[in-house]
C-alpha cells in the first residue's frame, strides 16, 4: 500500500511551512511545540506532556523513526530500508528523532540486472511501464510496433512542439510512444488505441500523455531516453565524477550529494555502527571472561587451602596429640610414645595416657604413731587392686595385751513403736 501511495501522503511537511496557528492537543507538531500527543485523555506517549506539548523531563524526543524510549537512536541506525535497486537506506543522525528524507541512487546507476538505469529513484523499463498501463500480464510490444513512432501522429510520435506531434528519428523510435501486448483490454489511464497485436494509450481532452516512454529508460547499450531522444547515459546523468568527491563509505544520490552506505554513521560516514556494536559486544565478552577466570582461580585457591588443611593429619585436632606435643616442648628429655597416624591398625581413637586419667585413690596420709593391728575380717576392696586377682585370706595377728574392749551395748526398744 505504501508503494502505491502518492509521495505527498508520506512526505512530512516542514513545521515552518504550516500557516495555521498552532493548537496544542490536535495531534500535529506545530511551530512552538516540541511534541503533540493529542488531548489529555488521548495521549499515551510518555515522552510528551499533553498539557504543554513539551517533552517530559529527561526526554530528548517523542516522535519519529529515530526516537526510541524518548531518546535519539544512535547515529548510523537504519530508519528506512532500501525498497529496491534504486533506493538508498536512510540512517539516523544521532541528533534528531526524525528519519532523514528519502534518498535514491544516483541517476544512471544500473538496475534490474542491467535492464535499466536508475532515474529519480525508479528503474524505468518498457516492461514495467506496460504492466502499469495494462496490468501485470502485459508485456513490452514487438520492435515492429515502435516503427509507428516515425509517423508523427497522436498514437505515434516522440515529442510535442507548438501543439504538433514531432515524429521520431530512426535511432529514437524506442523513446516515443509506449507499445504493449497482452494484459487487460483497456489501459489504466487514457484511451485505447490498437492495431494488430500492438496497443497503446493516448490522453483525453489535451491532458498530459502518460503513454509515453519515461526518461531514463534504456534504449541501447549505455544509452537512455531523454526528452524523446536516445542519448548516452553519461551525457544525461553527468555523474561520472560524483564518486570522487565522496569518502570511502559514501555514495552519490540522485541530487549528486554524498550519502552514507548502510551501517556507516552520517555525516562523515567514518564510523561504523557495526564496528561500534562489535566493540560493545567484545567489551562485554572480555568482562565475562575476566569474571570466569577470577571465579576459577578462587575455586582452585579454596580447594588448595582445604587440601593443605587436610594434609596436617588428624592429630592436629586430637587433644592427646596436642598434649603430647606440649609435654614434649616442656620436657625435652621425656620420651613420649607416639603412634603412626597412617597405621591401619589404629582405626579407633587413641586412649588417653595414664597421666591424664583421673585419680581414683585418695592421697596417702602417714600416721604419726604405729599402725593398728590388721583385723581378721575380710579387708575392704581397694580400687587400686586388680579386680581379677585371686582372693587371699588375711592372716590374723595376735591382739596386743591390754585393756579388753568394752562389751557391746544392748539396743534399747523404741519409745513409740510404730504399729
């Protein structure tokens, strides 16, 4: 649909060219306004204040193909793709939200696989003009049809001068009236004229004749039509020296101005948006690589530290081992038996030394007088004797002479016995 629209519908007018006074809220950006998103109820643009038609805080733009998230797109970003061989892609400038005006390949640039030359943004060929006049099934007429252009009549001529039809010279017959074959019966514009298998159109009531071959149409090797004449393309387009004044990443457009190639940022075409994107990606990859290497080194350091702590052996946390080392330092001459840590027969924890066992015997108290005689009763069990030693009968020693012991006292009955 956009391709079939008249260019005036897609041509955004200059703000200064609008004569009517500005009115905030009508949806048109007019003089004195930075944006216009409609009324307060209609506005859905976060970049624009509907009450003042000014940009919101922090916003650089509100409209346009080069405006994204209220900011200008980077210079070199494509805002309008090339639609055919004779079109050029437009890139954002980096300082405006609007896409630059549509630019085309320089006139005379080969197009349609060498079948034509670009002229004012189109690739005119007789085949394409016939399809436009008589539908998609129409084709270019035979070479014999174009001999009618030598007659100088309303259905066969090359140009008009003072109201008369000027016949074509023999070399120019392919630059006069367009002749087609096939397609729909009636032409899209004008009236039909037909003879044999050739058909053409002519205007009504003196209108401009749209059935003439367009300027820029190829009429021979290196030759194009220009005002009803078949001439050399270089003489018409005069673009041979245009490329010399453009930098390496720019080409000439149809107005003989330098236009950046796709991916190169205007106005100097010396910085590539692709290179910039690659540099950003490369920077991110470098940072990620450094982070990964740092994580690997940290992991290996922790593993090394853990293995070093394990190689110290189980005695490092064994209290007996620590006590032995401490006694060894305090008493260098004292030999403390140690065990092999790696010996498989010592799988159980090492029992504490005798010196660390609790004292089961009460301290020895030596009496000042002679010891009492040993009684004939069974001596009490001593904790220091071996519990598995055979029992021995104690020898009864003679009781020393002296005062006999008092007789045992009889037990008195309780005063208030319990019933």
